[in-house]
C-alpha cells in the first residue's frame, strides 16, 4: 500500500517550530507515512539541527520557492521571509496531492478553496500557542477537518463560539512541552541571586504595553538593580515586518549588568526564559501559560485601560496582579511574596484547563490523531 503523504506547513516565524516538531517526528517513526515539512527557501539551520538532535532523519524538508517578481519585492523590502500567500498560489497543484496538511497558523483557506469538494488533503489545525486572545478562536476554524487542541479551555470555547460549525476537535496536550529544557543552555550572565523578572510584551500596538510603557519599564529596572530583567518580547515586535526597530532601545539598557535583552533568538521561544525566571511581567502573550507550569507571581500591564474582568480574551489576568500604571510596578514587586499565594490555586486550575497533559507525550497523541484522521 502506498504511503500517506503528510505535510507540516512552516511558512511563518521560528516560534512555530516547537509546536509541530514533536508530532512530525513521532509520525515519521510510524510505518506508512511520508512526512515532509513544507517551508520557504532558506537554510533553516535551527530546524535542521533540531531534526538531527531528535531523531527526525526520516523527515524531508521541502523548500518551496516563490514567484521571481516576489523575490525582488521582498529583497527590496529586506524581508527574510517570503509571503505565504504567493507560495501557496504557485504550488497549489502540488499541495493538493497530499493526504493531509497541518497548519500552526490560519492560512489554510487558500488550500480549502482550491480543494473545492475534494476530501483531500485533510486540513488539520495545530495551534502555535495557548492564549486567550481572539486570534486563537477565529471563524476560520470551521474550514478544518480536524482541530487539535491543547486542553478543555480551547475546546469548550470553540464549541460555544462556533456552535453551528460542527467542529471536529481532538484534545492532545501541548507538544511544545515535549521539548522543554531540551537545549540545556543558560545564556544569562547575572552575577547575583536577585529575582529575575521576565518582560514579554506583545507586538500588536492595541494590545501591547511596549508602545506606551516599554521605555519606562526598562528605565525602572536600569535604576533598580535589586532586580534582574529579561526583556524578551514576542518575536514579531522587533523584526522586519514593519514593527519596531531594535535601535529604538537605548544602549544604556543593553549595557546594564542586570538587564538581558533578547529580541528574537532561539532562547526567546524555547521556554528558556520562562523556566529560569521568578516573576512574569507582560500583557497578552500566551507565554504566560507556559510560565504557569510552576506557580509564580504574574504581573499584567493594563496599558490600555481594558475592562478585562468580563472579557474572556483576558482570562489569564485573573491569575495575577493587574496594574494600570508603571508607578504601581515597584509596590507590586515588593509585595510579590505576600500576594502570590492568593493566585496559586487559580493558576493551577487555568493551567490544567489549558493543557491536558498525560504520561504519554503530547507529540505522540497529536501523531495518533493525525493517523486516525487520514485513515
């Protein structure tokens, strides 16, 4: 019998890799499946390194080129990553020949429309994150043949919000946790035992604390050396997609011995910083749920005066202190040891509702769900 062709779509940023890597490797170890990672033209050093490290030698990396005129446009705009839209358009006939395509983003609509009334390729969604924002609950979920959810939280909300869509959802845990502490490197050079604060602002201006308060926060830690700060924002905040420029950060912050700035390295996406930090400081990054793997103080920055208590997209703010001014940062930090206890139970509850973890690796659970869908 001919092997099933399974393609994992990777046309986005580095932070998507950890969400599909473990399932792809587990699936490749099963007989009867040809597993490919379908990506854009690049060396993909980290992806290659991780496949080698984790035993993914059976997985083929297929680099899909874009149109020649798009290469010129993207070169002029200094974009290292080409637009997924044109890659889909150019290679649509090839993509339609797969038995299943797995997406960690919401770009499957092009394949869905081209597939028309065909039953293949099966379109499977595997989210890159676990947050509460509306992005994770889009109407586009209804086009998927299978949605793989990390836990009950996403499942229940999707079923409620998309009640007419007859969604097929399978809970499989969180594949990224299969890779936690895998690299075993600590890039931090803090020469003290002071508390480490992790600040991870979002990249979207209407959601992020960075655009209004970011410099003030960096200045606060510059002058309060009894704390160490890791500034590791969402990988899209300082990139070449038209967001902030790295040179906006003053050199004094880079040079401060108690401040570590990382605008997009592997360490900023592989849970290195969520593992070593003592206090979380942020706005709406879904990394907060990864941070909750161990209960610790969470401080949320309400820079936009959001009425968050009745807003399901801010559910995680109920698991820590919410402050509405940078002036509130110092007293909140000073009393963290006292108030953190009142949030431990809700953090555990939210974590367990978000991630359905079992003794079986989540990547294996995802692989088995894909197998069931394509057979």
